[in-house]
C-alpha cells in the first residue's frame, strides 16, 4: 500500500522489519569454508540471484560451505567494501539482509560495482567447486 | 559508477522519453507525482526529457507494481527483500514489489522516515530510473546507485558519482550547472576509503 507517512500505516499492516524473509540468513553467522549447515543452500540461491554465482550452476545447491560460496562471499565483501574474510561474519550478513534493488551486482561473472571512473578494475571469480572448473583472473 | 555490459543507452533519436503506469494499479495522482519528481532529478543533469502518457502499451518506459511472479522471470519475494527492479535501455520496464509498505513522502531531499518497516518510494524510483538509463550498481555508499537502502531511509539527491556516470552515457544537460557541496558524512567516509575526492551532493 501507499502511505503519506509512516504513522498512516494501519496498525495491522505495520510490519516489523524482522519479518524480512532474508533475516533467516542471520542464523548463518560465523559459518565458514568446510562447514555443512542445514539451509545453507538458500544463501547460495541469494548470491546466485544477484550474480555472485553464475546461472550455469543449476539451482540445486548443497548445504556445504564450498569454494562456490566462499568465492561469492569474497566478491560480495569486495563490492560492499567489507573485510574480505570469505566467511559469513556478522557484518557481512547485516549487509545481506538489507532490502535492495533486484538488479544483479555481477553480470557474466564480472562485478559491475568495481568498474567505473578512471580505475577499471575487474574481478572474475574462480569456481573450482566439483564439476565444471573455471579459471580465475584478477586484474 | 558502472554500466550494463555493452553500455546500452537510449539512442540519439529517442531522447524525449515517454512513461506510463500499469492501468490495473489504479495509482493516485499523488503516487504518480513521486515518479515525475524522480524523473526530474535525472532530467536536470542530462539532455533527456520524460513525459507522462496514458498509453501503457506504447510508452518508452512502463511502470507497474506487481506481487510475486509477474512474468519476467524475476519474481518478487514479498515484504522487504527485493524491492524493485528495472531493465536496461531500450527495454524500459520498471517493476516494484506491491508487497511493500511504500511511503509517498513529500518534497525535499535526503532524510529519515520514522517508520522502520516501510520504504521511501521516491528513493527507489530515483535508483531504478538510473538502471532504465543504463547505469549499473555503484560501490559508493552515498550514491543513488548503491544496491541497498535501509528501511526508513530517504535518499533522493543525486551524488556526483551518479551524475558522472549518467553523463558518460548522455553528456550534460546544457542548463545544468550543478555546484557540489561535499556533505561532511561523505567527506568523513572518503578520508582513507579510497573513494574519489570529488564526492558530494548536487
């Protein structure tokens, strides 16, 4: 609905920001490579939706914290100027759950967020997960 | 700032763009005026014009609120999460998630809303129009083209990063003489963050 200001939102429609479906990702705080956690595949779907995992990976992901997820997390941390830990640390997940635009940050494996201006830096990602092997190149 | 692959933009012969609203949404004039304000912010800095028309099927840009799966392969996800998406030129489709509580705030620049679980409509509109023009996401946190917006935040003033990017695509509006007054928060953020020093608000 549309409201002229916040107080005009009917109490029964006043939603709590914690109802954000992505808030469930906060349960993965502290997860890192090598772990296997129930439901971890959902955050892989999130990263794939925004381009951090190529569409070539079919959506039936495992719950393993594998290289695919680690590379996606590192690129996300680079884009949002977070500490590049490759882990689902608290600050990274606090960013992940913020509402956002549905347009991907990464297109065809190249982060659009790191180009621009006079410094054209491109980061391609390596997916050395099981199955297809991809190469990596950081320029 | 960044662009979509191939840096698509509206062709020279299509710089006076029209936009229309999904008739089934039956939007009020107040809601529609939010979008005209958002278009005006971009029209101020580039030599493009945006004119509202009634014919949804033939306008250059089509704006609609939809829930869940709405036929473009990018289903919305309900309350919060993904708020909206728009497609690069010359597609012109601009979709917003009807599951959100949209605040149709008044005039004025950046600020904060009292309601944490609501989204400022004009802030999202200004961002998505950036995509309709050919801009991708930016890593400059204060820019309009930064991918996320915290609930309760109103962010509508174009940042120098946004202006520089869109003017690479279309050149500057000859009437634009934007003077930048760097905002303290941006300056503080820039110290040592490696962002370009020219950051500031228009």
